């Protein structure tokens, strides 16, 4: 019985630590860009899926609002090269992350209208 209780507690702790990776919504399309052109919902959704699939294989995922767009741009370029992610896929990942990034130079992240656990 104690073993079951310990497992239940461990599962609750792990679930509580799950990273919240927001899903793109229509509300964020106005600020989403790929190569200085507006990004589509499909491109943002693909960027999120690529971020979760490609990046979580090597390290923990960071909530996009943890870093500024500039920091994400630098990180995606560096890590994309190391992980051999194609340039089009890097662009989708970057667009997704920059859409939800914190304001440049600010300490407060931009509001995220909808978030779900991956």
C-alpha cells in the first residue's frame, strides 16, 4: 500500500513539473513572422510540433516566453546547425518561439492567450 502511495505522489510531482508549451491561436497571428512575411496558423503549428519533436530529444523544452525573440533567433541558429535541422524547419521553429517570446529587454513575458501541456 505504501508503494502505491509513493508512486501516486511521484506521478503528481512529475505532472506538476510538466512544461507548458502554448499552442498557436488566431490571437497571435498578427505578430507571427517568417522571413519578414506573415506566418500562417499551419506554419506556427508546424513550428510548435517541430520544437517539441526536435528539441526535446536532446534537452528540456523551455517555455517560449522565457527568452526574447533575439535570444531565440540566436539559439535556433546555433542549435539548428548542431542538430542538423533544415533551414525551413528552423524558420518554422523560430517563428513559433519568437511569436511567444518575452518583450525585448523586458522582464515580463508577452501574454499567452492559450496554453496546454505538451
